[in-house]
C-alpha cells in the first residue's frame, strides 16, 4: 500500500503541476484519477482477503498519492501566480465584468488559500476514490482468487 501510494504521489505531483499551469480547475479530476488508479494498484499488490481490507488499502494508498498531488498543486499555483500576477488577475476580472478589489497581498492570499482548499478537497476525493479502486479490484479479481486450501492429514484406519 505504501509503495503504491508513493508511486502515485510521484505521478500525482507531476500531473498536478501540469494541470495547475494549464487549467487549475482540473486538479480535482487529477486527484480522482490518481486516487482510483493507485487504490486499484494497491489492492492488486496486497491481494486483501475481503472487501473491507481491499477498500482500506485503496483508501490509504489513494490518500498518500493525492498528498503528492496536493504538493504539486501548490507548487503549480505559485508558478501560475508569478506568471499571471496581480495585474493580470485584475485585467481578467475587468474583462469578465467582475469587481476586483485588492492588491498583491489579497491576490496571493486568494491564490494560495484557494488552491490549498481545492487541494484538500482533492485529497478527500483521492482517498474516497482509492477505496472505490480497491473495491473494484476485489470485485474483478479478488473474488476469483482461490481461497487458501487447508491440508488435513488422514489417519489410517478410519
């Protein structure tokens, strides 16, 4: 579970930076995809015996993976913040007909605070969909695996 989560964290880190730079609203989608995929992978590697264990392994791996995604999203937000800047945000707000009151401090507070809240939401989504990924593995493969066989000795004379 930890190995799958760390692999997912590295993948989520890179994908979140790219998604934040291209279209910041796609970050929850990245968290959902990474969480579900890594949850499935964690359950496949651990091969839990029941649905609850499979969902638990998937949720933990999904949470670890989307924690890496959260870190990538924050780095992408800072890069994006320097690229757009307070003046660019004010101009965009004026073009859209929205009021814009605030200076550079408010811009950075909204930028970092908003991305942090979206990242925490993505973390919850990643853990939830990691559990779904673990359950999917159990439904597809886990039930088909043979249960451990018990070897019993036969006593002669019976």
